[in-house]
């Protein structure tokens, strides 16, 4: 308790004052409470006067009592308004209610303490805005939590459960007639290496046709294809496309007339297939329910610079963990458009390739799923690719992927969720897979919404404001949260490349670039729809030196 000479004087003065008036203060407890208030006022050097007919000043007393409690507990008082202060005013008023006459009053020149008015309840239009903002913020937080849990489920599945590799044991059989498409547009630096790698295949040559799809190239691609074809005219049948709509899907659509048999394998021109890869990719097609297969993509230029090393980690997490876990759990493995195969009858059933999309692989994945065909991922069927070595090339690649993926989301999300023929878990996983390139926009919406709630002054009444810390916690989700990092760690451990984990903190750079590119792609997609702009295919630049046919 705060003590001072003034406190004892006022205590004696209060008793003397009451006797003189003929009205003693009833009860020792009331005297002590009044004495404490007066002592506190004296200790704070406030001018205090006793008047017979002064007005009650319970709010001021409460302010002094709060400071007294602070002095006793050692905690500093808060300058902000407390929602419980109004209740404490009533308590203070009761403390002096036993005084018959004679009240404590501050001098007129002392500013009085006024408790703040309670916050508005958010009625009317303001209340509608707050409720809407609450709902949006809660939705964003829930989505972030779902995606984070999804990453951990996939990682734990790869670590501790049996892996699905039912087609790996097929090494011999009545191999069907096979056509290999090699998509090429201005690929003079890589096309020869790809075709020569295919010529080394162990697949039966009498059942194999290789079709380089030269899509309107303006460099030396055509001449190089013809040079390699002259060495193996029985295997290579070039298709030199000189006109028509641009884009990989449009070129493959036109090349279907050169297909021989019911099984088709597609490679991009920068890929280097191993000799036994074709058999590994064809093996699942012995199952008549399989409509598509997908192999694993591994960068062959991973050690070139920081970007290629980060992309190598990203590919490892995406294929070794994410794709394989979806295969294990019988969810929705994704056909990737290269290092992958299609059954011609399944392709024709779903209407063939669509030439109005930038992500023909994602589009094909979902149309096959809706038609009841199975897609198989083969983690052991590795093929080597060239990843971008410059950030600007990587950015353009990401924009194309994001725009095409979100096109498919707008087209297929509703039909997928409403299709009872697709098992429920597959519908859920398929919807989450469709939304991966929309989550950066959702995160941005969550940031803006949280700021809106704060500026609206609704933090005291907003339910979602209590979840704001969760939004901050899961903000790292799209940039590469611990769930994504965990996938990469698990993948590198399974691959036996633990030394690569030293680059883990730098992955935030790559994910930050991904965020910016995805948001740019989404805005571009909206503008394309508004202004009826035709989609443009941005080819990925190659970095290998041009090679000649040997």
C-alpha cells in the first residue's frame, strides 16, 4: 500500500469531519476504503478537497484505485481502454456508498477521468461488412490448414507405409505396338540428343515408331531431324508441321494421324530417355483400366547454378513424395505431358487434346478421371530433363503453367465435385490439386481482408480477428511452409542426397518467385477473358549447346 503523511492526516480529518457533522461513518470497513482513496490521491500529489455537498466522482476514484493495484502487483497500467473498466467504476462507487454525507471531490482544475464508450456492436451495413470479412478470413485460414496437413500426410505416407509399385516387376511380355511423339519447336540445341537416346531403347524395334513433331520451327530443327531420320528410316517418321494453331496441344492433335497402335508415349525435345524407359512406361497398359501413365522427371543440369539446384529439390519433393503418395493412397496422380503415355482409345473417348489450353497435361488428367480411366505414376521410371538456368526463363515457364492449370480448374472443378462416379477421396484430392495455383491469390485475399478488419475498427467484435495469428502462422504455406519443406527433406533422404539439404533455407527465394508469377498469371487470365485475347504459348528457352547428328 502507498503511504504518506497526507494519508494519515486525511484519515484523521475524515473522522473529525464526521463527528462535527454529527454523522459518524458507519463501519470500520467504509472508513478504511475511503482512507485508501484519499491516501492514493495524496501520494499522486492531486489537490483534494472535502465538501459537504460535493458530487460523487467514482470514475476518478477507480482510476486511482487501478494505479494502486498496479503499485501493489508490480504490473504497469495499460493506456488503452479496458473492457472491464466500466464494471470497476460500479465497484468503486459501492466502496463509498456507505458514506452518508461528505464526499471526496477533485479540484475543478483537475481533469476528470471518463471511461471510454463501449465499441459499436457492428449493426447495419458495417455489421454486414464485418461478418463477410470474418467469413473470408476463416475460409482462407481453413484452406491453409488443409493444404499443410495434406503435405504432412503425403510425407508420412512415403516414410512409413508400403509403396505402390505393382508394375515394376513386368519386364517381359507381348509388347504392343508403340508410337513415341517428340514435341519440338525451335529445338536445334536438344533434338538430336533426344532422338539418339531413343534409338538406344530396348523396346522391340519392329513394334516401335518414333515421330518427331516439328511444330513450325524457324531454326535448324528440321534439318537435324532429317539427318537423324536418315540413319534409322525404319523407326523415325518425322512430321514437319508448317501451319496451324500454335501450341503443343494443337501440334500433338494434328500428329495423331501418324500414330501406329493403341499406345502413345510423349517426350519434350530436351528429355534424355534411358534405354529401358519405354518398357517401364508401357508396362501399366497391360491393365485395361489404365488410360495414362507418368514417369519421374529428374534434372540432368542440376549442378549448373543456384536456380537449377533449387529446382532439383522442388522436383524431388513433387515426384518422389507428392506424386508417389497420391499413387499409394489411390488418389489422383497427375499426367505430366512428358515422360508419360496415353491409351489412344482413352484419348479418343475424352475428345482428344484441347488446343485452347496452355496445360494440356492437367486438362487430360481430369478428363480421363471424369471418364473413369486410371492414371498411374511410376516413380522408378526416371527420365532426365533440362531445367531453366535463368530466373526470367523460369518465371515465364511458371506463368504458363499457372495460367493453364487455373484454366483447367475453372473448367473441371464443378464437374469433378458433382460427379458421383468418382470416389469421394479422389474428388477431394482432385479439387485440392486443382487449387494449388490459386492458393497464392487466396493468401493475398487473406492479407487484405485482415487489414480491412483492422481498419474497420472491428477487432473487438470480430471472430476472425482471434484467428489472425493462424493466418500469420500459415502465411509461409504458399512460400514453402514446413509441410512443403518436409516433403523436400523426405525426398532428398529417400534419394540418398542428404547434402542438398544445406540449400533448404534458400527455397524461400524460389517460392517467392512462384508467388509473384502465379499472381501475374491469374491477372493475365482475367484480362484474357475480359478482352477475348488468344492464348499465347511461351516456349522454354534451352541452354544446351547445339549438337549435330552423329
